[in-house]
C-alpha cells in the first residue's frame, strides 16, 4: 500500500466536534470561532488573533492594514510559500524577492538589509519545515515583519512562542500543516490598530464593506480539537524524525538540517546523493510518496531568472521531503527508514 507524502491527523474527536456544531446549527462564524481565536492567542502569547479562510487572505488583510500602495515594496524570500506574493499581486505593491543563503533554507539578515529602501513597508520571513529562522538577527530592523509560523506553530524559539518576536504572525491550517481546519489560516498581532482594521475587513458583519474572509464554526471546532493535541503532534513528529536521522546516518545522503529539539518537523528535508530522476523512480518503486519541499520558488513564479537566485533555484530542484506525520503507523515508519537506509 502506498504511503502518501502528507496526511492530516483526523480522529473521532474532530468528527464529534464538527457534528456537535451541526446539531446545534452552528455553521457560520460565531462563538466557536471566538473560542478558537482565544486558544490561538494563548498558545502564541500574542494578544490579538483572527481566524480566516486561507493563508492568502491573511496576507491580504495585513497588506491592507499596512496601507500598501502600488509603489510600496515588500521583501519576500524566494524559497517560500507563494501566499504573500499572490496576496501582494492581488492588492498592489511590489515584491522584492530575496535568495536564501548558501546551504540554508533561510535568507540572511545581511542580504535582507541590503534590499531595504525608503519604499520598503514590510518584510516577510518564516520558519520552514518546522525549523526556526534566527529572529535575533532582525531585532534592529524598524520595519514591520510578518512571520509565517505555518510549519512551527506550538513551538518555542529562545524561550518565546514561535511568531511572538515580530509585528505580525500568520499560519496556514491547510491539511499538510501542523494543525488543520481543512483549509484556513490565522493572523496574530499585538497592535490594536492593525487588529481593528483587519477585523473589520475580514467580515462577519453587514455594517461595513469587507472581504468576507471568515472561518466557519465547523472549521473552528476542528481547529480547537487539533490545538488540544498540538503538543502530542509535535512530540510524535520529533520521535519520527529521530528515526530518520538514524537511518540516513549510514548513507551518503544528507538531512538538510541537523536534529533540533525545538523544531516541529512539519517536513523532513533531505538532499539525496543522486540525480532527481533516480531519486523519484526509487521512491515511487517502493510506493512511498516524496515531494520537493518547494518545487516552484517565488522568483520562478514571477518570471525572474534563476541565475539571480542560485541557492533557491538549486533547493527547488534538489531538496525533497519524506513522509513525516503523526498518523504514520509503526510499520510505515519502519518501511520508510528501511527504504531510506537502503538507497545507495
């Protein structure tokens, strides 16, 4: 039987929570969404949170709160989710795409600072595959920073919750993320003015013009159940990661990042010591689905030349992720580790 690359961990508890909403006719945005948002603020130690229907919606509301105009610039990594680029193109503004550092999944603070100008209105950063970007390197930047914690929600960096170091935090709740609501996302901020603007634009009222980006109570019920198991989800991902590190140790392949007790392991990134066609053929033969961590970087999405973004371009072609999610069975984990160790 095929092992898929990612799978949400949905249990009877989620089904019961959603069913309870349906029994009580709680289908729109109401008290369950408010309860979910309270829990989101609690786990991040950020005062305000908004649950929305997608990650792109999160970025759109932030750019609206920042009053981004056509000539304004937002710095965005190339090796990153497409959501901020999509949101910026839809709302207006110019994306300034930054390459990663060599042998890293993150851009350096120095490289970002080089691209800051008087037109720069915000910087997008994020924790990738569950590994944390070094937030200390950006402490002296006096420009709003948006931290994407889709891959690291529920973890800590330097004894502070992921996302709490910056002006905004966002997260996706898509099926492949740490927690899921089927789809959806969230924004966090400690700034009351930004929060008020984004809350009004999100919708759930006929009193003002808005985007109607609301999450439903059905989705929020699932999200509450997921948050209650968040610590267990992360613990399980770390346990599986340790088994993969042990298996890959005896091969010529390399985990892209060393083991970290603070990482969430939303993905397990690997550079295989083999051509891509051979890699994909081998795993397909063994009925284990692997995926490129980010198959199409943002510079490519915008039609920019790969030689200007050599590190992101290389990672998009070489960096794979093998299945790592809490619902993997013991037999499936053993099969993946044996397949990994046998790939020579």
